[in-house]
C-alpha cells in the first residue's frame, strides 16, 4: 500500500497593506516638513501657489505646497479621503466646520452658528482630519510665503469646492484628479 498523497498547501496570499490612518499621515507630513533641503527645493511664485507631488507612504497621495502672501484654497473637502497637513515655513490658518455634512444629495446647506473652528498653524504644527472634512486653508500674511506638506489616503478621488455666504454653504464644483495633476 502506498502512502497517501497530499496536495501541496496553497501559497499564502500576501497580506494587504493596512490602511493609513489620519495619525499616520500626520506623522509623515511632520517628518517631511522638518526636511530643510526638501522645503528649500520648492520654487516659490509671488502670485500663485506652487506644488511638487511627493511619494507618500503606503499608497497615499502627498504634496509640498507653497503659498504666496494672501492666498488660500477656498472652502472644499477631500471626499472619502482622510488627510493631514503640516506647516513647514510661515503660518497657515485653517477655517473648518465641526460638523459632518452629508456626502451627497445636497446643493446648499444652512449651517448653525456653533460649527466654525479656526486654527493657526505655525512652522512644525500639523493637523489631521477624517473623511468629508470641510475646510479652507489660508496664508493670511501680507508679506511672507508659507510652505506646507499635505497627505491623503486613499488618494483623492475628487475635491468638492464650496462657496460660503454667512451661514450658507453651497456646492459649486466637483474636481477630479485630472483637473489638478
């Protein structure tokens, strides 16, 4: 009688990389923001924002961004991506909403007065946020550039841009990656 034959055990599938948390992204942006050589490599334009795409960790999307005096993003969100940013040089102001908005199905919303938050972020200071975080980022200086590092996971599927008049937030535009890459 011959020994029973056994089929070889199937090879184990490679483990999927764990999803990056907002805290992971913040740790990355802080590390990159502390690299003076990289920060100095960003060309600065006196009139418009400049940027360099970076290799983010674990499949994330990352950017080094230069902010001339008086520039900002306008109100927007990053859809289903969580993110983080750290100021590397200068100061940035983040105005945000401390409320989770519906991700779709609306054009205009009236906000309650208690949802506004403002943070001033100097060099070395960062901020992490979750999905559907609505904010605007500004360089309010009249004379100095600011530079920051941003990271998003998963990579940005879209950016929704809003206008705001008093308490009314209105969806104005939806941008896809081809619009900014």
